């Protein structure tokens, strides 16, 4: 909520809101685990084939009963995906030259992919990398570095955790072999007693300094071989607990049993350790890099997200503040519109969830249960923040893309998983019934190339290329007063610019990211997604269309190549009897908060043909009543 809105509503309202703000300090952090209780380390960085529900396998895996019951001993569904975004502000450019100020989200991971019009969602192996060689600055701008040369997709600012420092209370020397004779035992060990329980991990490097000559072969460090071990073979001194120890390997195996390491008497020493032999990437970030990249890097649409059914998705929102409105202490959230969250805590509605203050980060957790086209937005003062540009696209790819080519007991793979099983006879709200007439095995198999919009079971939602298209509009007067400290007239809001993926025609067909000079003197990639549609001859294109407009209904028409509508609001168009309710049309109409899945089939067309996808509402086919602009893009049939 804005400061000027507080004033207009009076001091009591402001005080009551202040009491509701989160308490305690916040800081920038980011999370992308490499494993979870569901996803073990084996399949975190690739999308595995679907082999069966992720349940406890039967006692006789690999037998016929294994498949009949819907279990599979090697089933690990989906993968771990991560993404980081910034909540702040930025500028965008319109086709008539107008530059408009936005409240907006920008990318803090997947920067190279987003600049190329791709989703910024990454596997942990990509996300958890540190670009220490990059100089401060926005790597997604056109001058730092040169266009097309930037390839970093990791999390911005992710940096190794600080080195851990501990004071060693005492060093007790001995070996782990039989206490009667340690001569010639490999390896000898040294147990180190700490003032406090050991903070070290296995393979940490421990540097020990003290009096006397260094032991033979000592190279400056020893790797920790055990942590928090019982210290039963040495007498405990004052303050020494029996399990407050760690061990590291000795390198001198030629000494007598009396001293496992020569030259190191029992002394007080200083020790440093770094996890895993190197400083650990565990969510610690460099705030300078976060601010350098996050300030004024707002995108419209907001960064694109794409996950696969069964994935675990960790999305970190970092609120960098609004440099153009330093008087605003705006919180931000992420709300997946229409998405079946497991808990309201991650829904982004601040009443039931949390809101992120400036200078803070929060990681949302999602389990992708249902395929379809969704969208997301900020849920703080929604009419204001959506109008100002805090809207983005999201889609979930179906499990059917990853089927291994066989069926479970004659049923679709979806039916074997209790989370997605759909029985129309017992569930009248079943969202994805089996196709009428039974399951077609040919349609269910995956050739490794064909992709599907939904778990259709009959192959009817197959496509070859996909294009997310977000419809949005804005009122230039509202954006102007939002930048100039004036009261915003929410009731007078009326869109005059109409956008596809943040652009109006002819910018919609301009390839590559669009740049906008901002008040920081740098050109930022403000509109990364073109909306030109290229379909190879004989292939199908899936258009994932969503409308995030605040004030208007929007219509798109396609003349010459019909649109087959197969999904509405992330639900397959199919009745409870399993009959497909797809329909062909040359125009569709959406209200704000709706989405459609549309297939364009280029079968029977020739390369070089061109069609237009545009709005028949002529006042929406312009930029603020000027000639060109508005909702229009091109459909090209290619080789």
C-alpha cells in the first residue's frame, strides 16, 4: 500500500496496518536445495521419464505385481527447479516511442535464457553457480557485456558462505585402531576437542597451528574424517564434552604408538574450516550484486516460469525497493492465479500468507500437480500493482511428455497416481477424465519428440512449438501519477495502450529483447518476449494465451488459419463422459484473469504464407488513439 493512500485513509488506518507488518529484521537469501525427501540426489538435475507413482515400492519390485499395483521401484517423478526474481521498478517502451514507468518484477536468475525469450526456471546444477568473475552491473543490459555474449543463468549474487572460525580447546593425539598397538596403522587420526559442539562437516579442511616442529608430510591442512564423535579414549578436561569432537587424518604413519603426530603437544590452537573443502553455496548472497542487477531491471511481462508436472519448484522473491519512489515502502508477493497450492502460506495473498519487505527475500515452495497455462502477479493492492506491470506467465508441462511408453494395467499413467487420478463415476468435479471409448495406447506413448498440452490420453493436445502470449493494457495517466507522487485515481483507470507480451505492434514482431533507457543511465532489457509466431509446414503451434488486463475485455482474431481451443483456465476441455469439447473458431475473448490454450495447425499450408493475430476492437489496435500499435502480431508458415 502506498504512503499517499495511507494519508488519504487517515492515521488510524495507517497505525492498524503498521501493527500488521512482519516483525524482525529481513535480509537477502536464496534457496535451491539439491535434494529433498521426495527427490533424492540421483535425479535432481534432469527430468526423468515417468515410471510410476512415487510411493514405497512393493516387496517384489520388477514383477508383474509391481506394474499392476501402480508402483515402480525406481520411480522418481519430476525434478527440482529453482528461480529468483526481484520486486522493484523499471521502464518499458511503446511502439510510438512512449516510455512508461512500472512497478515490476525482474530476473535475478536465468538471465541469459530470459533475454532469449525462454523461461528462467533452472535445475539446481545451473542455479547454484557463482559468477564471481562478473563485474558489478546488470549483465542483462545491452552494454554490460555486449549483446549475445552473456550466458550466465545462475542466481545473481550467490556467493560462498563465510569461512567458519573456531578455537580448538585441546588436541588429543592417538589412533582409531586397537589401543594396544597403533604402530603402522593407516591412517592414524587426531581427535580435536572444541569449546562447543563441532560445527564442521565431513571433508572440511582444518588448519592447525601450534608450537613444535610440523609432522612429517604435513601440507597445512587435514580433512575432517568424522564429526561429533564420542571421545571415550581420551580423558576429558574442563568443559570438554564426551561428544564435542571431530577427527582429521594424520599423514605421518611412521611414528610410535606414544604419539600419532610428532611435534604437536596438547595446546590451544586456532582452526578454520570450509564445508566440502570449498566455501559452501548455501543461500548466502552478496547484496551489492543483488542491488546492481535488481534495481530498475523490471520486465513486462514479468520473468517467464515453466515447470513440469511432479516438479518441486523453489521460487525466491527478493524485494529490492523502488528507486524512483523512495517514499514508498511497498511490500510484494507472488500469487499463482488459479494454481492449486497445497497451503495458503505460499499463495501470496498477504491476509493468509506473508508479504516481503524491502531488503528481504522469501522462498515460495510449489509442487506441480496439474498441467496447464497459469499466470502470476503481485497481490499487494492488486489493481494498482497489476496495472503498473507486476504480472507474469507460468505454465506446467504434463506428465504425458515423460511417459516411458507403457501403461499401468491398461490405464493412463495419470490414473495410477492418487494425486491426479480421475474417476468421473465417483468424482463429479473430476478435472481430467479419461477419453471416451477407452484409452488409445498409441496416443499414450511418447516418441521423445511430440509434446502435449495436457494429459489427454488420446494424443489430441499434441503440438510441436509453443508460444506464451500475455495480454495486458495500461493507463498512461495512472503510470504517470504513480511516478510523480500524485494521488492515483483507481476509479478513473482506463487502458489506452494494449500489449502482447509487453509490446504493441509492430514491436510484437521484433525479434530478441527490447531495451529501454532508464533513469540510472543504462539500457535494460525491459521487454524480453517477442510474440511473432513461426510454425513449420505441417506442424502445430500451441498458443498459451492469458489476459492480465485490469480494466478491459480483450478479443483476438485469426483469419485464414483457425484456432482450436483445447483448454480453458488450465483445464482440459472435456466432459465427464470423456468427450473432447474442443472447438474451432476465428476469435476468442478473455477477461482479466482468464487463460486459453489454442492450437494452430499448419497442415495444408505452404512456407511463406503470413497471417495476422489481432484484435477486431479497433480502439485496441492503437497506441493511445494514435495510428499503429495495439494487439496484433504475425503468424508465419516456415520451412
